[in-house]
């Protein structure tokens, strides 16, 4: 009988708990500890490695510390890039695009190929991203908030309030069926809200599995304000169903 998602997650969480306590363990030891087959452990380890939660070595695995390794960060970056590629495919030639300070949204800039578009953003890093000459990047202006290099404050708010875009792509720290789209930074939440309000066409949220079902301090917008959520195949299916019930089209990218 095939295990349910809840059973699989419970087993994987138990596996992570063992690794968190021991820092590393062999496949054989994990199988004994969890009372499952080594084949099952290897399958779980393969998935958890793709999620950048553990590192595998020959015959076993180790937990990834809170300060993530380069390998773990690279895996997360691969997930973000896959989401950005899909989001960029919605952008049409000649459109004006709002992007917020999200690192995932920023990756869309280099995925536009030869499309002639205008990008309006409060992300200073957008000015240094490699992009096609057909792409025009407009910075909103405002106070630079480090280390994220986000443009915020009255000037940024005034700029966005006087502009409109055909499509918006924003990232966030949390997407919840109950609380909507949230961020831990008040100044950025205000800009995100304006971006959604001032977009006449598609509004897309890009968020990897870690953000789904999570809530942070400040509301950027309700789920009813967006058309698409682009996430990955690791996202909690229960949360996805609840989000879809609110009218959001969810696209999960296989990783």
C-alpha cells in the first residue's frame, strides 16, 4: 500500500531529527532507527538532498547546518531559477513589468531572452544583472535598505503610485491560505502592495516550497489579488489545495 504524503513527511521529519541529533549517520543505521528498509531511506535522502536539507556521502548522510553550505545554497538557487524561468515565460514582448526585491523575481531578468520589455523595480541589484539590450531597467528611486539593497521610503512609494505595469512578478517570505502574501519588512510590504494594486494584468507570486504555508509579519496582499503562484514540487499539497480554493492557479515545477 502506497504511503500517504503525511506518512512520508512524518518519516522524513523523523529522519531529519535523527540527523540533527547525530549530525551524520549511515543508511543502515537510519533504516534501523526508523524501522524501514534501506531502499526507503535512500529514496528519502535523495529527496531531502534535492531540497537542500541534507548532504549525502557514500553510505550515509549528514545534516546541513543553519549556515548553509555552498552545495545547499546552489540547490536552492537551482529551484529559484526554475521558478523564474516559468514566470518569465508569461512576459510578452513590449510589456512593462513590475518586479519586487525578491531574489527569485530578480532571476527573471536574465530569462527574458530577446523580448523588448520595460522592467520597473525597487531592487538595486537589477542594475547589475546581465540582461539583453532590448530590456530596459528602471529603478524606482528611494532610500537603499541594506543588505538586501531594496529601495524603500516615500520616494519609492511615490514612484510606484504614479506608474502602472502590464504584469507583476513578486517573491515573498510567506504564502498562506489564511494570511495571504507576507514579508518580514514593513517598508517592502508597502511597495509590494502598491505593485499588486498598480498592475493591470497578470500578478504572479514566485515562492519555493519553504515559503508555502508560512506567515511572516507584514501583509503584502491577499491571495485574491494574484492570478498565479509558481512554486516547486516539494510544496505541501494540502496547502496547495487550500490556496487553489481561493482562485489562485498554482504551477508546481518538477525539480
